[in-house]
C-alpha cells in the first residue's frame, strides 16, 4: 500500500506523533512516534543551518492492522496528492 507518512513538527502531547494515510483516505491513522519510524524520518536538525529532517514522505508499507502502525517497506517518489 502507498501512504503519505507525516511526523508532527510540534505537539502538546507527551510523545511526538506520526500520521499515515492512503490517497483515498480509506486508511488513516495517527500513532505515537516509534523509535523505528523516528529513524526512518531521520534526526532532528540541531541548528537552522543543518539539513532539515524529513517531516513527510511517501512510502510503500504493509498495513494489515489499522490499529497498529504500518511496517515500512521503502520510500517512494513524491506522489503529488
């Protein structure tokens, strides 16, 4: 399944959040950011001059249980949706 993966820039929650959804949004969910997904997104910038971490990208995932985060397969090019 192809999904857009997004990580919160800031939050008032105890934990950073991540959201996933497919193009027609039949699969849409938000979860606490896991260590595995945090590594996939990349490290946060330390200063404004550093390369920015990815806050969103498209990916192929396995998502058999919509109550649990999907499993990352690979990054995909921009899908323009």
